[in-house]
């Protein structure tokens, strides 16, 4: 794996750790003191504002360096991957500090509660990515079956999947 890809994964893993730590806190904690230079004498709220701005500053610097080197992100694949990550983070952001009782709430004019939407996203993302790996790996000389895919059941496609587990029959 390239160093750039490894650094990307490292950033994602560290953000997962950050989110896990934030989930231990509450709204009341925002006003509490944090003894770190990045809090700029302002406590947790200022630390989080700083860290978000810090990310944007460095994203801009990276974009500027790519621009200067005439190596801007022109790849359709890179833009699609970015869009997928942005879409997922919107869902995660909606759930992060939501009360569990709302998981059973149904959006207006919708038959599914929030929980069912999440199950749907998790199932179909995994199913579609398993199919991607299964269908594209043979072109690169890898074996046909992938971890998590079970023989012929994995090849039959979404219509053949049972409904008993609460998984939807069709992707939508």
C-alpha cells in the first residue's frame, strides 16, 4: 500500500478513536477547562472548534500543495470515494448524540424507523462492497471467494437474501 493511502487510513482510525472519546462526554462538558495549548485558554468547546479549524487549515494546505504541483484531485474514483465518506459522516453526525429512544422514531411519511434505515445502510454497503471485491479481484489474480462471503449464497445477489433477519429485499 502506498504511504499516502496508509496515512489516509491512519487519519480515519484516529478519528474513530476521537469519536469514541467524544461519546464519553456530554453537552455540559463543553464549558469545562482543558489544559492543552490548542484549547487556547477556552476549555473543551474552544478545543473542538480549534481542532475542526485545524483540520480545515491543513486540508487547505494539502490542496494548495497539490495545486502548486499541478497534481489536483481529478480522479472520478477519488471524488466518488470522497462523496461516499461525506454521505456516511452525515448519517454518523445525525446519530452521535441522539437519544436511543429516537431509534424507533419514524420520519414523516416513512414506514421505517431510524434503526431500520441504519440496518439497511449497513447491510447494503457490506453486501455491495463484498460484491465489488468478489467481482473485481479475479481480474487481479485473486481467488473468487472473499472473507465474509459464503459460497453460492454470496453470488446469488440481493433478491435471494432472506427477509427473516430484517434485511430489506431490495436496495433503494
